[in-house]
C-alpha cells in the first residue's frame, strides 16, 4: 500500500515537472510589436507608437500565459498580438526574452 502511494506521488511529481518545461504555444498569425502599456485608458493600447483598441472580449496574457487585466500591463514590453477583422486587438501576449528571440529567428527565414 505504501509503495503504491509513493509511486503515485513520484509519477505526479515527474509529470508536473515535465509539463512546466514545455514552450508556450503562440499563434502563428501574430505580429511582433513594442507595447507602451500604461499610457492610455481602457480599452486603448499603444503598440509600435500607434494607439489601438482592445477588441470586446480581447484577452491579454502575461509572460506565464495567465490572463491579466489592462491595468496590470507593464510600462514597456515586447509583445505578439493578433488583430481581428476591424483592426482591434483580439489577443496580446507579453513575450519572454527567449520567446522574442525564437520569434525573431523564425520571421527572418
């Protein structure tokens, strides 16, 4: 009984540690930009020195892939964003340095 409990606990620990090492899946149709986060009131954002609007139902993701609110955006950050048919921002991802490097290499090809 006790060996089974320890084996289950060890399996759970290994599974959760391996999941944490997976890279975040980012949209392939996204565009790179530089966010100036706290300059404008909700729902406005400034990306690449252009003021844009967050779409109704638009999502903002932090560097750990958690959804955040507009007031939790950093002052400046590299981002990957997806716009909708009206040009509003449907999804915005704050990028970690390794993700930015990977995306820049992919776009150069």
